[in-house]
C-alpha cells in the first residue's frame, strides 16, 4: 500500500470515527455523562487532547486492525479485532479512573467500555470496507 493510499485511508477512517463519536457525545450520551460526572466535567473541551486521542486511536486501528485485515482480505475480522482494540483503549482510561479517582462512577466505566468496543469495531469494519473499495484492482 502506497503512502498516499495509507494517508487517504487514515483520513477517511478518522472522518468516520469523528462523525460517529460526535453523534454519540453530542446527542446520544450527552445527558448521561452530565448526570454521571456532574462537577467533574470541564465547561470547555480540551480540543488539543481530544484531537490527539483521535489521531492516535485511528493510527492504532489502522496499524493493528485495518491494514492487516485488508492484507488478508478479512473485513469481518476487522470488526471483532477493532472491537477488542477499542475495548482495551477505553478500558485503559476508564479502569485507571475507576482505580485512582474518588467518586468515579462505575456506570460511566461500563458504558465507555461498551462504547469503545462498538466504536472500534464499527470504525475498523467501515475503514476496511472503504480500503477494499479504494484499493481494488
């Protein structure tokens, strides 16, 4: 896979991730996090940290899930491997918070782990399908 194709696949996968996650954060789970985290929530998003997470998470998905699935022609494998990757990534954050922060809500951890797995799986699967379409022939 050429560098140009890899960068294009990265950008498309990043866009897929961002669109799905922003719907989750802004619409679906917004009130859940507000109720659960209350005063712990910052009034302003630290966009530098959020963007760095997005960039690193997508790099990990491409490196460990999407590109290997493309090379093997196993799009469905990207779904479950992406889910495992997402679960581990989100667990790193949430379980550390649960272990070290006073009053970190268990429901947030449970929901985030499920969301990380779902998001990682869906984004990996979609990125792999897009890559297959992009690089056919």
